[in-house]
C-alpha cells in the first residue's frame, strides 16, 4: 500500500512541456489551474467531490527519486537540465477546493492549483486520476444510499475492479453513505468497518449444507450470516435456524427474485421464531434494484459491480485547465485570464473563479453561482472553496467520518428532486457572474 | 509501485471461511476452483484474457506480514489459530489457465486453481480483481485495434481512472494491440513505449501560439507533435510549419469534427510542403469513432476515457467457483464434482474442465469445446490451458510482447465476423461434452 512516490502517475507530456517552458523562460510564470466538469454524466442530478484527501497525499508524495530519474534519463524523456529541476521538486504552491463530500455541478471549480506553471502542470494527471475515479464512485454510492434510506449498504465490489481502485472505491462509497466494506485493504488503510458473510464454495466444500452451517456457527457463533441459496432456500433456512437457533444473526440471499424470496424467507424465519434474524440481499444490485426492494423485508444490501463501476458512469469528465497566468516570470507580474477558444467546442471561461451556493428563504439551495472578480456581498458567507494546501503544506486533512457527514448534509441541503433516481437535469442551475474588481 | 503484499486485497469472508473450515477439519480438502464467465458483455463477440502475468505476481506476493496480522488481530477478524496459519501462508498448489492474450467465450475455464481449500479460497478476490479489470480493458483495446487497422493507437487514459488501475490499463491496452502509452508509470513498470504531445495549457502559458510552438520546437526539435486547436486551426497549422519547417513531426487535433478537420489539415500541410507531417487525433474516441475515421487522413489515434472504462463494459463478470473437492482431507481422497444448484439462476457445471478450440478444414476456429472427463483424441492437440504455477512456483512468466503477439494471432484465428463492431452473439459457440474417464 505504500506507494513510494506518485510522480510517475503522470502523462509524459507534462514533463516535456516543463522542459520546453524551462528553456523558453516561461516555466516560472505564476499560473492558476482549475479542475471542473463541463457537464454531469447523462441524467445525473448532482456530482459528489471525492478523492480530495487522496489528492493531498499524492501532492505530498510527488517527488522524483533516483529510480525514477534514472528511468527518465535512460528513456531520454527529458534533458539533463529538466532532470536536475525534477530532482529538487516539491510542490510549494497553494491548493483550494470544494471540501471533500460536497456536491458539485457543471462548471463548479472543485479544485484550484496555484503556483509556477512548472510546479502545477506536473500535478495534472494524478489529480485528475484520483478525482475522476473517486468522484464517480461516490456519486453512485450517494444515489444508492438515497435509495436505501436507513438500511445499511455493504460495499462488496473488490473483485470487480482493479485491486487498488477497489480500496479507493471503498473509501468513496463510505463517503457516499455506505456503512461498511468487505475489502480488508480498505479497513487497513482507511479504517472503514469491514464485514463478511460466506460464499457458496464454503457450503460446497462440506458433505452437506447442514455440515457447512454447523462448521460456520461453531467457529463464528450464532451471530454469523449464513448463505442460504446454494441448493433449496426453504430447506436451507430451516437448517440454518435448527443449527444456529433463533438467535441466528442473518441469512444472505444472492440469487433469484429477491423481492419474492425475501418475503418468503422473512415469513419462514418468523414462523421459526427467528424474528430478529436479519436478511441481507446481494446479486448485481444498483440504485434502482435497491429502490425496488424498499417495501421488501430486507435489512441490508451488499453492492458490488454497480458500485465500483459508478453505476453506468465509471469516470467523471473533470479537466484541469489553465485559467490564468502571469504576464512574465516576475513575482509581481499581473495575471492574465486565458482560455481555449477554438470553434470545435471544449471552450472554457478564463480567470480565477469563486463559487457560492445561493439558498432560498427556507435554506434550500437554488443555484450554483460561479464568478470571476469580486464576490457579491450577499454571497460572501456562501462560498464553497476552502484552503487545502498553503505554500506546499497540507492544511486540511480530516477524518473520513467528517467527510461522510458533510456529504449527507450537502445532499440534504439540495432540493428534494436531487434524490430522484430518474434521469433529469442537474438539480441546481449554474449561474456565471462577473463583477469587476473594485466595483 | 512496490506493493509489499497482496494479501489484504481480499474480502473478509475468505478469512472467516478459512477459520470455520480449519475448525471443522475441512480446510485441507483438496479443491479445484475455476474462473469463468457465464456470458460476455452484451453484444461482444469474444473476450480477451488479460492480467494473467499480474495474477502470478499477486500469488507470489500473497503473504501475511506482521502489520497485516496485527490489523487482523486488532479488528478480531479471525481467531489466533487462524492467524498462526496465515503467518505461514505460501501458496503451494497449482494454477492452470488460458495463456494471457488468448480469447475466451462463455464458460471458458480461463484459470484453474488447485490445492487445499484453505490455500485456494484466499486467492479468490485478488485473482478476480485483476482478471476482471484487465480483461475488460484488453477487450476494448482489441476492438479498437481491429478498427484502427495498421494505424497506431496511443493509450492516454490515465487521468480518467484510478492512478494504479491506469498502469494496469496501459498494460492491457498494449496486449490488445495498442502501440504506446502516455503513462510514465506504465513505461517504468512494464517497459511499454511512452509518448507525449502537448496540452492547451502550454499554448495558453505563452503570449502567442507562435511563441508556444517556437518554445516547443526549440526544446524538443522539429520532430515534436504540436497541438493546433487552441485558437484557429488553419492559422495554427500555418504557424506550426513556419516555426518547425516542413520536417514537423506531427500535429494533434483534439476537438471539432475530426473527419472534416483532418481532411482540411492534411490538404493544408501538403500545400505547405509538410507532406510527411503526421496527423494525430484525440477527443473521446472509441472503436466506432476510430472506424468512422478509416477513410480520413489520420496517422495515429490517441484514446483515453473509452479505453480505460472498457468502452461501456468496465468489468467482466468472471467468477471463481469451487467445481470439485476431495471427500476428505487425506492426500488420496477421491474428488467429488460440486456445483450450486438453487433454482434462482447462477448455476454452474461441476467437475474439473478441459477446453479446446475446434477448427474447421481451413484452420478457422469453429467452436469452444469444454468438457469434463477424458479429452477426445481429435482435440488433444487443440487444448487451451497451460500450466502457470506448479507446486507454488511460477512456471510461465513471459514478456509482454509475446502476449501481445499471441492475442493478435488468436484473434486472427477466429471467424472474420469476430471483428465486426456491431452487437452480436459470441463468434464461437460453446459446446459442453462429457466423456467418462476410461471410456
């Protein structure tokens, strides 16, 4: 888990641009890069900022050790002058951003990185990797947790995604409202509560299903979760309660018509006196399947594939764009707003942005206001961005539970239609304003 | 990049099942687990096995060091007897599988893990993580490389996926037919050729586009690739050739109607005498967009988002199922085929499988034949699985270029319709046969 440096998680052109800018004398121009999306994934009502804490770790660990420098030299990726510059690299600039767990909308400046062009351009790839992945998972998790209401969600997707993406996915899922994970690495790295049930292989290993249940209960106690759909569910539930007694913790159902089976199993458990035995369902659940089980006697959902693949949207479209840079390399050189302007689309708005969420009289959010220049006084205390790194030092590390609570609060502050699962427009409109400085 | 151990990339239930089986005396029963999919992603004609090499690394590095054991003890995940057992864990069994790069179909036993239940069950999560992720990316890459024909494909997706998933994605893309990657970590770790162009930020950093081009050419030489769509493409192409001369390496177009713009830029470059200057296109390409540019004067494609997200299918549905286990723990105990049998679906076929690809008289594949029991003599030399690990020792490590060539050959051996991009059925039917042993 200890990645020694994050500096190689970088596209080659960041380094060749650095080399060219060093030679041209433009590398030290003060620069402002912003991370934002032009749109939400089709039909989504809001986005969820996740990965910020991992970005802070990545910025801190972004340095070029001997092994990396040797590789860059051997492959002639950049010249000796650039290698010398890289050998001393430590980010010394500032990072501002939406706090992790906050919601975002098209155009929201979810992160802003300021410093010399040279030190900021290098961070593009790894910052986008983290925010694009983690925010996609957190958005799916948030929809699922809306759909689940008060019932807990267990993250079980490790086997469906890259082994380290899985750990980040557990973290993002927790932010989005999940309660626990099956992934031990996520427990180890982020202290997320871990849980486990049992697999069909365990039943099949034993001579009979009853033998398997007895082995599990003998070792793990009656509070364990028994998997009851290897052979016949009704027989399995009967055997489970006989073996474990009516204090059996839970049964898991992993196939079939979950709505129907959950009702039958609940009735059978109640008849057997196991009124407190819980029912956990799994089996390719997504937010729609979870919602459809709202009226079923289900106590917890285990979600795998659809969580770690972002429920149809496995990445966000966040970009990292230069929006302003100094006229020259001097420390006092004035900033010039810049933006791509070709007719082919992908244009953006130049200048350093502020962002605020305007609320109505009842305190419900009604617009994401994004501006350049002065912040209108009535929005001064509604600003969204906070300092994350100052002069190269991380200033905003926080526990994951704080982030998780922030997300729940941010979502609760949106109009009710935010949690509709059906496709729609972003639940807040984005408004752009420009108040000249000093006006 | 040096993950000290892969043992925590594991779902908690693998460890609790181990504990229960140790106590019940069933943990040492010889077991056969198989990895397979019940179906291909909707519409896909074939799957691509990728990640095998990474699985071998993961199996080798799967051990429980002090830090992990302490975590498991503190969280009371398993009992002391199980912790003792884990402390000495080294996989000592056998792994067979389709060689990496081979194609697969529903039911293909792409990997088989044999040993005691205890030692095999622990590997489930990490093996599936790797194969499900890497095979999904390789399948998308293979379709894109079919569509691109002889034109090279550059993998540029690092910023759209988890930073370490990106490295595995570069590797899988290379297997599927890509030529190079922008991801330095993939070059460092897997020696995949790395390339870089330039970003809009570099143009915007400079006072004029011409200044930016001059800075880039001065530093990187005329053979560089200039990005020409920051402002006006026609003016940019004119400036690019003026600055670099007709020996300019390439121009990159990242927005707009690529078909139209590529034709215009080619004509302009030719008129300016830059007949050898290549055109690289990027901008949310997938296999369909690549195919639609087949008649355009494009020399290379850069692909990001759609590659690393598996072009609509970011994971496979590979499962790891116990298909046979010994009647008892003794070394000579006979194997019993086992399979889940509930009515809810997800059933599978018990018993250790062999697999062979039957060909017609012209040598073209015509069926994926999967069987239990004896291999029919006419298929004996068409078998697909090879030994990967014997007695815990990896026996089949191979260079990535061998894997890449194998994939190209395997795809070329399929019926022509395999490379149709439109949705359809798997291009080979799966046939199951059972010849009793000794028949």
